[in-house]
């Protein structure tokens, strides 16, 4: 299919595996008769397209209402399964609110992820706010806050995404301290920067949560640490070929 459509770049391929065909309608796996079925759906879908976000201007989020991330004892969210009702309901709420996505909390009220992406916040522990979060940052201060700490929720109630892991690796290489732990919603409200990570959206700045503007200057611009990680991610995609598997040449 990829060869027939010339899909070497700018395409997304979703893989879905099921238990296979059944001899009758039932949830009982004993009625599966042909083994598993692998569904491969390739489509033209560039990053930062219609289904993703503006990675320069950023996005707004709300907190999901009654829908919470389930604990692993009921439905383990570390598994990328097809039971997406927990994701769809908050997305509908976000659509009605006119924002990009909804932040999902676990049963104890800690932040898990959004309905579609992982979440990060940046906390600046020094007094360099005179240039922090400034869209006109100079070359001298472009590296951002030297005392910045990058924080992401632990994967107890979320999918530990590949892009999430990549950002943690890049941050350590850039000398940015990282923390993976339980994070409260108020910490995101008070953060100097917030961004999401995902396969299609990559790194997307969050400029507003529940009507609260993120960042010390309150001007809805992406932070310098977010931009630094975006640039490192873009470079890694094109230079670290051992992180990917090349598509064979089409005959």
C-alpha cells in the first residue's frame, strides 16, 4: 500500500490488532476462529496538520469534568487499547469549550495526561523572569532559564509515550533537570511553561489552562525551554537515524 501510493514521507500508519473473526457475535474469545487480525491503515497526515496543533502559537486546555483516568486495576492506561471512551468524553467537553484538549486527572486528583497527549511543565527556580517566556529572547538567553526543571506526571495513569521518553532524553542531554512524579493541577497553573507531547503533534506549547494564562509574563507565547526542546527534537528526528527504521526502497 505504501509503495502503490508513494508514501515515503508525510504519512501516518495506524496499526490495530484484534482477536480476529468470530463465528458469532459475542465477547467470548472462544468464538474466535481464525486467530488475530492485523489492520494497517496508512493515510497522508503531516505533523502540525488539521488533526494536530499550532506548535508556535500554542493551544488552550481545560480540565476534564467528571471523567477521570481509571486505575490499572480496572483499565490500564499504559496499554494503547481500543477502549477510548475515557478519551472521547473529555475531548467532546473540550470541543464544547472551544479549546484543543482536556487535562485528565486520576482518581486522587493528580494530573495524568490530556485526552490525546502527555503533559510537561517547566518550573524556573531562579530570578531570570525579566527575559523568561519572552518571544524576543536573544541568542545570549535563548537557552532559557539555567535553573529550569522539567516535570512530567508519572506513568501510573497514562500512556508512557515514545515522544515523552524522547523529550526526557533530550532534556538530560541539554542539562535540564527532570522530574517524573505525581503532579497537582495547581502546579500546572503556576508553571512558567507547559507543553504537550505526541507522535503527530510533537511538542505543542500550552498557553492557557482553564482560563489561566501560563507563564510569568502572561502574554500567551511559547517559553524558551519549550522552543529549545522543539528544536532539539526536530534535529534528532533528522540526525539520529538509529532511533528509527528506514522504509525499504520501493521497487
